């Protein structure tokens, strides 16, 4: 009985500690935010004191940064809210959960959205890390980082911030998000020398969903540890208060305001201006999974599955005219371009697939099979508006899967 009593007391102490960490501590920080910044119900519309507001507004916008003569200078910045126009990193956690994990993991992350709204920044990141990475394989994260995330990062890249980044010689990124989510993209596409971020615990070949013993990265501390007594030349941050301490450690400090992050011709990076062409992409989601977009996707999935099964059954088992009619009723749009081909009386005709290739451009004219194939691909690319590359199938496998696409025969020879 005494042992049971001791165990019950220990269990109650543990529950009490968890409640304090998850609720009391978070509510206290939320209350401090209410006092410092205020919400819509605050009588005074000023969100900060005049002295604090004056201090934050004194930092110039990133649009004021001169790009000339920066080749030998060092720049520090964050990817979250600075390099990327999106103010929330939730969509990128959702991409990892959906593409690297499963649809069930993505659904759990979506269910956590109401909880994330009431948590402070640190706990919010920890919760998203746990749901996204708990039990996730390292190779799955590496695959998503190579083949999925770069497309969405490039589409969300802030053009003005990137121009400042590209004008400098040495680039160092400090971020509180997991380093494994951004390291490959920053080094491969933006030529960043060093990426300092939150490290995750790993057991064997799996993530535990917990951060390492060092905890979430505190950017201003990480800058001091990384540079020591030296100061970076340029610091870029967002308009959040904790970023002002981070950029204040630089010789020149600039902020990315909310106006600078809005989608416009000056901030959206056009595809032809990408720092590196996006050749290979492998993913099931064609849109950035914001909470609202992800909710719409999960609401549509049951309807989409039923509709897809209905269209398959109609197309396979019903007569052609009935299948076309029911398919159109279910939302299938059929477009016919050009003129209806002339039908001869005998029901016979000639089908032309492709025009003849000039003899001098074929294997019979002395060209190799690779040269003929490359010529045809160039013609197709010109017609479709694509750009040919010198990448091979081996390069494709190396970029998307991290291997050469060759399966080793593990069977032992007799």
C-alpha cells in the first residue's frame, strides 16, 4: 500500500509539472504579450510604449539598403519572416508531415492549429516539431528537403531580401526552425556558407520529435557564439521585437516590415530570376498547405474519392455516349481543338504521327543515337517553351533520391 501511495504521489507531481509547462507557463507568457502589445479590447490603441515604438521604428527598411560594394561583407539573417515572405512556418512543417510522413500525420498537425493559436512562439515551434518529426525517418526528411521544399521556398522567396543577400560575400543564416528543414536549400540554391538552427534529437535512423539538449536556437546568443568579438556587417530581421535584438549586433541593421513582405511585383521572385533553375521536383501537393488550404483539402478528400470511383466505373462499364454524358454531369470538361477529321466512305484513312527527320540528322546519316535523341528533345522543348539541360538520368536520381537509381543485387552467389 505504501509503494502504491508513493507511486501515486510521484505521478501527481509529474502531471502537475506537465500542466505548468504546457498551460501555466504559456498563459503567463500570453498575459505578458497582452500587457506589452495589447489586443483589440485594449482601450489605448497604441500597442507599445512610445519609447519602445520609437526604438523599433528607428531601424531602416530593407529597401533602404545599398547593394553596391558589399562583395567582401558578411550578412546574417533568418529565413523565417525575412528571406521568406510568409510570416508562418506552419505550411513548411505541413509539407514535411505530408510528403515525408503520412496523411495521418498531416491531419494531426492540422488538428493542432487551435492549440498553436494560444501558445507562444517557443512552444508553438516545439509542438509542430514533435508532431512533424516524431518517428520520422532521416532518409525521408532528406528526400523532402531535396525534392519538395526547394520549390515552395523559391516561390515564397522575398526578392528584395534576396538581392541584398546575393550582393554580399559571406552569408550566415540563424533560425529557430529545425536546421534539417532549411540547410540543403540555403546552401544549394542561395550559396549560404553556414546555417545555424535548432538541432533535433536522433535515435538510430529516426527523429524523436524532441529538440536537442541545447534547446531552441536563440538567435542573438548564437550570433555572439559564432562571431565572438567580431560583428557582422549587415543584419536583416523582421519587425518582431525579438529580431531587433538579433540585428542590433550587426554594424548595419535593416528590418523587413509587413509591407515589405506583401506579395507584389517588387517582392515576388519571378521564375526566370531564380538563383538556380528548379529542374526536378517530386511532391504530391501542388499548393502551399496553409491551415485554410489544408482544411479544404481534407474536406474535399472524401468527396474526391467517391467522385473518382464513380468516374472510373462509368468510364469502364457504361457505353461511350452514356459515359460521356454522366462524366460531364460529374464535372468532367472535354475540349476538342481543331476540325473534325474527314471520314471516308470506306472507313479507312492514313494516320500521320510525326514528320520525317532529315536523313543527315538520323543514325543513317552518321549521327549517334544520343545526338538524334538530343535533337528531338530540343525540338520538343522549343515547341513547348521548355529549356534543355545537360543533366542525365543519374543526375535526376542523385537530386531526388540521393542515389544513382541502381538497385544492388544482395543475393549471394552460390
